[in-house]
C-alpha cells in the first residue's frame, strides 16, 4: 500500500514537472501572426526557384556525344 | 479509271503518315549516311523536343504557383497589379517557347557536329533568356507583392 502511494506521488510529481517545463519553454504568443503569413508565402515562392535547367542542358549535351 | 482512282486514294492513305513523319524536324537526318551518327542526330532531335517541353512545363508550373500566391496576397490587401502583369507576360512568352520547333539544318556530313551544336545552342539560349528575362522578373514581382502586404498590428 505504501509503495503504491509513493508511486502515485512520483508519477504526479513527474507530470507536474513535465507540465511546468512545457509551459516555460513554450513560445510566447505575440501579435506576429502576419509575419508567419508572409514567411509562408515566401516559402511557397521559394518552391518556384530553379537553376534554369542546367541539368537538362547537360543531358542535351550528353545526347550529342559521339558525333 | 475508277479503279485507278481507288488505288491512288488507298496509296495516299498509306503514304500520308509517312510523308507527315518526314516533314518533322528530323527529316534532314536522312542526309546522314553513317548509321551511328544518324542515330545520334535522331536522339538529339528527340531530346530537343523533350527538353523544351520539360522546361516550359516547369516554367508553367512555377507561374501557376505564383498566380496562387498572388491570389492570397490580394486577399490580404497586397498590391498585385505589377506582379500579375509580369506573370501574364511570362505566360505568353512560355507559350511561344513551347510552340517553337527546332529544326536541325544539316549542310554536309563533316559539319554535322557544328550544325547539331548550333541547334542545341539555339534551344539552350532561348530557354536561358526566357528564364532570366521573364520567369526571374515575374518571381521578383511576386516577392515585391508579398512585401506589400501590410502587417496587421494586434492589440
């Protein structure tokens, strides 16, 4: 019985410790929502970046090898 | 007479696809006697078409993405006029590039490498110019449009 009580207390302590740490390390919510949106849009725009086809031009060059 | 006309028509039916095939950019390949070189020229010819399609398809995909972004920017009160014009301009240029056919003009067999090289250079130059001249500026315009979204200050 005593062992069970000790175990419950330990588990409770661990849960409280975990909850406290999570709250402490959580990022503060400020009014920077628009910044995230802009970042998202910029990230989306980054997906349209390419080198202009360097690999394709290399492939074309290779296809003429042997002439 | 009717029999002759029928034979002519049937002959035309069989000849038409062959004639159409010979009218493709690779038609000049027949002037190359060396079998090995002819195959290479045919391969390059196919590659020219494939790479032009691949590149213009990629550019179209990117322009579609830019348009999607502009819709979001507009919804958030951003200025998209310049970017929309740049994307539309790029779309026209990409469509024109996609429709281009690169014909290899083979003068003599000893100039084969030069002739093929010239055609390859024409394609790569066109694609590079299109990328640098239209796609990159369109992306820059979209980036500027994103910056125009006014930050909403929350109390």
